[in-house]
């Protein structure tokens, strides 16, 4: 794990914890120890990870089976960022920031099914299932709507998040700078190369909740 050595303003306790963790992990294998308990229990450590680690990695965001049909959407959260999964008309699962580019309203507060458009509840902007803006009511003045379907301004479209789907699992890379997904997951896919993982299916009847005293 690499949280780098940039100090966070006003965060000397957490920086001390990061330094101790790095020192412990960097010892020879026979002397190395895992992360201290505080790494799994303190809000400060989670905040450091949300700012400096998780946005730079591939992180699991949700199951593709949660959005089985075109027009299905599911809100999600990664590293404190509000996102949503959306199954497009082409069958692909995409991930977007859960915010309207117009005035920042949340677009998908709860799961949606079979929608033709994602419509903002604030000013009624609607978006196609690929994230392109579809219409902007009264955009050019009262009763003067924008429905041309041709928008050169990318700021009018949904904000996409770099994502990849492996089997039923959807992963995101928030900063868009991580190594290619296939390279990052190579050791895992190589390990299971002799197994037909496509035979595994999610059981929708299983719903287990466990409370643990940890930070995430």
C-alpha cells in the first residue's frame, strides 16, 4: 500500500500512523507486521485512504446484476464520492458521478428500473443512457427548449468514471490514472485461469448483514 509521503495539513497524528505503518511493512519479511489496528478503526485513516489511495486504484463499486436491464440504475459510493451504475441501451454498464452538470443536484437517489432517460429532479435536464444530454427545458428562455440532441459542450453531459466489468463485478478508477485493469488484475486472473468462473452466478436470495466496529 502506498499512501505516499505528502503530509496532510493539520494531520500529524495520522501522518505518524502512516509512517509507522510504512516502516512496519517495509521490514524484512520475517520482521514485517501488518497494518496497526487504527488503520481499520479510525475515521482519520479512512479519510487519508479516501483522499490518497482509493481514487488512484481500481475499486469494486457494485454488481452488474444490480442493473440487469437497459435503463436500470443503482446509486453507489466509492471513497466518499457519490456515483451510480447505469445499464445502457447497448447492454454496457457504465458508471457516472451522481451529480447533474447543471446545478449539481443528485440524479439517482434510489434504484431505477427501465428508464429511457435519466432526468434531473431540479430543472428537468434529461440524459440518454450513454450519458449524453438529451434535453434542457427552457434552456434558451421561457418555453424555448433545447432538444437538438447535438451538444458540442461536454460540460452538458454526465461526468463518466473510468470503469471495467469482470464477470458480475464492476470496478472504478476515480482519477483515471491507474494501470490498465487487465494488467492490475493479471495475477488474479492468472491464478484462476483453469477455472470457468462464468459458471458462477449471484444468488439474489442471499442477503446477509453484519455489523463490525471498523471504519469501512
